[in-house]
C-alpha cells in the first residue's frame, strides 16, 4: 500500500527529504545513500509525484470487473469511489 502526502513538495535530494534520516538513510526502502548533497534524487528513491492537475483517480480494475454493458459502465464510472481527489 502507498501513502499520499498532500501538499508535500518533492525533495531535490536526500538532504532535503523528510523521510531520510540525517539525509543519509532512507526509512522507506532501508538504504544508505551518498547522494545527500547532489542536486538530484538517486535512482532507488521510492518517492514519486502525481501529475499536476490530475483528474479523479479511480480503481479501473474494479470498473472492468463489474461492467457488463456500455450504459452501465458509464454509470459505474460516474459512481466509482474516488481514490485520490482531483486537484
């Protein structure tokens, strides 16, 4: 399961990361890094951004599983539980 932290800005490197312990140890993927002062995040960084101004994020697999015809699919999509609110 993932965690969404609303309004958190993506850190530029490990030294700026609130997850990194002293900018050296990642508490998410349990790795030590030497990238703490470089102007980029390491490839093994587990953080990712949602696209800016994204729409509603819904569980598409649930919709596919329960859709049996086009009209009901439209109603099903419209009534789907929102996983992450649109920005």
